[in-house]
C-alpha cells in the first residue's frame, strides 16, 4: 500500500490517473516496448488516450524508479495452481 499511495501522490503532481501514468511509463521504456491497454468502456478508452498528455521527464523516471525499486516487486505472476505446461 505504501507504493500505491506514493504512486497516487505522484499522479497528482503530473495531473494524471494511475492508469495513465502506467502507460506513460511503459512508453518511456524505449521504442521496442509497446503498451497494449485493454478496456471495456469508452470512458476507459478516453482515459487511456489521455496518456498522450502525460510528459515524463528524466527526473520523473528517476523518481518513479525510487518509488518502485526493482528488487521489491517480485514473485510469480499467477498462483502455482494456475501453472500448466504447454
């Protein structure tokens, strides 16, 4: 929750939603990474499009990396009971 609270505070500074920040962060990772956001409503599509107005500076990216240290977010994507062999 501490990370989530810090992200929400950051979004207030950037005047965007957490979803917009997440998409903007992915877009900032390089030309070889492309976000594929899903949506079930026009409102969420419009929110996602608002990402184009979110400008993350190099200082912002440094701050975000401090908020979410790579070594603190770890673990499996799904519980073991969902693992299956292809």
